[in-house]
């Protein structure tokens, strides 16, 4: 019963609660543990934010609502950890950080500085005291367990996505500068691949792309809420992997603007050090890189849909859906100069068009213009209902030329040939017959438009009204065919007279 209650509350309110049953003698008491309100967000009842006034719950005042919306999450990673000393940091992690910084900043002198000075330069030490960012990035295992046990990372492996109990579990308590390689190596041990070969292109597409995994891990560590006691959990399956980290999206980030918003990292200092040392390319989300790599390898788009105000869950599939598309993207990118290479938004658009013909109104004009100029897409029609398909170059590359021809719009004459072929077999037909005949090629509106034109030109004959309307071959077409028949007969007669054709 308690489990069902938790499910109902989450479904209705998107709030994870925990229940507990206590007994007072013969009395059974159900205790519901409700998490505190997320910073910067209100909880609503029937879409209305409420606040307590005395013993009543009333609609929230404008002042209180504004105060909540203006809340800023403090940077946990900048907080000083009292009592932490330099000896409690891992020398191997510090050396790796120094090497990474020197390489990224092209500053070899940084390697000659003392460990303490390096920490000061990166703001990991302030006024002689060390920050929590120093623990996360550089702390020894025992230091992490003592001061910040929730910064450990749990990696679980299951042989099936339907399996509840893990087959193997590994708890990583190393400093992040060491843990990032440890985690990738553990994931890569079970990493399958799909061989791809086409002409000069010979490569493997691994189920789990190293850049994608590292970026997802960076995001989980830099953006998680360290005030929550739970750790980052990674669930690996044969062809799928989940990253679950405590705390919802940073302020200002939603499912709808993941790729476009310039977010503020929840742990700015932590993200800044990762950026300066090249662990991440820049201080920010890196979601664009995850999308870019997944779609370029013809895998499903990353799935953040199960995230809420209390945790972010990223699901990444390793299933390669279309090897030809992956080859096509690879060939395009290799041929284009650096300043013309496809952006993540252009690759997303190409993938959407590959999966289904879409209307031009569904994509930004600048994306359509860029892809059209690169001759990667073609536009069908000139009205607001015009559609986009992948260009002829894609179908030539993949060897699916017939599919390209089928995807092109039919002209009026081609439509008439389809209709004529149908009428030659059945003599009469209704509009629904023509719509079914051209399903997938033309909409009902487009079919009606062409049929009306053929009726106006008397190529088709229309009898009846409404649903009882019947179409058959029109008088002009009959005349035309009669003329053609007579012309052929005259031609053959002349050829026989000229002895060009045997009698």
C-alpha cells in the first residue's frame, strides 16, 4: 500500500516521497517524509503555489513568489572544509591536475610550482584553507569517506534492463582526477562495437563513446547537489547506460532549453577547474557534445525525460540505428572545412528529416538555409506546407536511389498515370480509392487538388456529389487516346508501304 501511495504522489505531483510505518501499541501510524522545496522553485497544488498563513494554506503572495524565484544556489564547491590539510590530498591526483593544466594552458612552468601554490592558483585553497572542490577533485579515499562520502560514484552492471538486482557493483571513492579514468576503463571492459565499412571508410562504432561517457560523468559531478546525501549512480547494461545524479537541473535549465541556455554550473569552482585543466572543453553543460556524438553515430537522442526537481537522469543508448547515416555524416564532416562543419543543431535536423519527412515550419530558417546551401536537404513544395527530405547526395551515398525517387513529390502527369492505371483495371473509382492509391506520397488535400484539375481539363469525368461521387476516364483523354491510336495506325501503314515494316 505504501509503495502505491508513493507512486501516486510522484505521478500526480512529481515529488518523490518516502513512507514509513510506525506502531503505537495497536495503532498503525503512516509517516510520509516529504523533501524540502527545491531552491528557486515553487511546489504547486492544481497549478497554484501555496504558502502557509497561520493555520491556513493560501495562494502565495507576489513578494514571496518573487523571493523564491530570485533564490541563488550557493556554490558548495567553494565552501571551506575546516580541518582539511594538504596531507589529506592525493599526490597522484595533484600531479595529474598539474600536468593537465600545463598542457591545456600551454604553461609548462606550472609543473615546477609547489602543490600548495597550484591549489592557490586554481582557488582550491583560500587563505590557507582548502575547499570542498579540493576534496572532490584531489582527496584521498579516506579523506572522501570522512568529509564528503556522498561524492563517491556507484557503478552498477546488469545483463538486462529489466533486471532489478545488479550483477556487479563498484564503488569509486578515488579523487575525480583519477576516478574519471577508472570509471571509463570499467565501462569500456563491457563495451561492444558495430563494425562499419564503406569504400574508404572503415571504423567501429562502439556502443559507448568515450567522449559521451566522460562528458556525462563531468556533468553529473559538476552539476550535482552535494548537500544531498546520495551519490551519483551509473547503471550500465549491454547496450544502454544511465547516469543519475542528485539535484534537479541547475537554475534556468529545463528539458526544453537544454541545448540553448547558458546555464550556471551548480558548483562553479569545480566546473572552472575542470575547464582550465581540459577535462571539459568549457565551463558549462556539454550537453551539445553528448547530442552531437550520439546522433553522428546514428544512435537515439540522449534521453533526459525522467529528470525532475530532485535528480537528473540521463539515458544513453548504444544501439546504432542506421550505419549508412553514420557513414554519411562522417564523410560530410571530413570534406567540410573547420568553419563549415555541421553544428549539433544541423545534425539533429538531419536526423529528424532522416526519420521522417518534416515541414519547413518545424525547423529554424537559418538551419534550413545552411543545410540547403550545403546541398544536404531539399525542399518539396512552395507553400506553408512544404516539406524537407534528405538530398539526392544522401541516397546516392547509401545506394538507396529508388528510395530517393519515391520520396520526391509526384507531378500532375505522374499522378494521372497512377489514376489511369487504376481505372484501366476497375473503370470507376471514388476519391478514397485515389487517396489510398497515393498514400505516403500525397496528402488527401493534394490528391483532391490534382483530381479537380484533371476533371477541369476533362481528363477525368466526375458523376454524383459528396461521398457518392464516382470518377472515370474523361472525354478529352478518350479523344487523345483515339488520336494517338489513329496516328500509330497511320504510321505503321506508311512504314509498311515504305517496306520499313513487314506486313
